[in-house]
C-alpha cells in the first residue's frame, strides 16, 4: 500500500473503533448508534479487502490502558483488546499495600508474565530474565536479598535447572549443572573468603548428585597445590595431595 492518506485514514478509523469498543465495555452500550458503529466496521473491512497489507498494520496496533485490581495491583500498558482488557504485550504491574512493595516491568501474554521481564519485590527478592506463564523459565538472574544468594543461569518452572552459577555472598560460588534446584552433574566450587576450614581462592571440582558431592573431587589451593578428595554425601571420607601414595582417612 503506497497511499499515505489511505493509511492514515485507516489508522484513524481503527482507533475510533477501539474507542467505541472501550466505551461499550465500560458502559454496556455504544456512544453512537448501531448503524454508525456497523458502518465504521464496514469501512474498515473495505479498506482491508482493497489493501491486504493494511490489515497487518491494524492487527499490530497496540491498545493501551490502565487497569486496577481488587487486591490493590495496578497495571499500565498494552492490553489484548477493548473487549478483553487483560495485560497482553509490554507493560508495568505493581503493588504497594504497606506490606508488599513490588513491580514487574516486561512482557505479558493473556494476563500473565510471559516473555522477558524484571520483577522486583523490595526487601525480598528480584528476578530478571525469561518468563513463561508467570514462572521463571529460560535464562535469568535471581537475587534473594534476605539470604544474600544469587543465581544466574537456566530455570524451568521457577527452579534452577540447567547450567548456572549460584553465589552465597562472601562465602562461595558454585558453577555447573543444576536439576530441580539442586546441583546435579559436573560442578565447581570457588571459596570466596578465608575461614577455619578453607582458604580464599581454593577451587573444588567434581560431580554432584541431588545437591550432594559424590565421588572423587579435585581441590586446587591458591598456591597451585592439588589434593584429591573422596566424598560421600558431601562428607570427605579420604584425601591425599597429588603425587602422594598414602591416603588420609576421615572417620565420621
């Protein structure tokens, strides 16, 4: 379609139709007669039949609104239609009732978080990344303010699942495979501060099963020394420095 006047005329008619639909949804009646309403719809259909490409432009028009909910939530952004006024597209939803103070900025689909977006619940946690049906799903970053935990990686249905990096602030970092929230598969722990049992910068690499260290792990100290450690249910049962023949056995 090359005629800019026709394109502008079509756009105005679609916007006018949308305003009528909004009025009807709110007041249960049209602001004009049924004949005028139908005439406008017919004019739009005629333009769409003459210029097939114009319909896509109309379908891509974003309808925006501000919605309020009984529980105090407020939404501003794209909605599905004047008749079906639910979040659909990009928008912002928030709640501040004195107890909870959160907002979500991002994509919606059929009324729920779906696509890319960021949720921030002040004083509790935040998540920025991919969503599906209001669940963390795909790649994202989760920060728990109360426990000082951070996880950045893959999620499935709100759970750590796939490759990711879990960090407990000032304690340790665990990077590797996760399943149903737990470390599961190859993983590497990096110590982030000195403690009674560990030295900052030490790495411990091996296999996890359901969150527990199982089997042989390689422990590399900051000075380059390497220790082999055998773990059963995250308890080290024996260890020796690389090159030594004798193992040190640890009793439970």
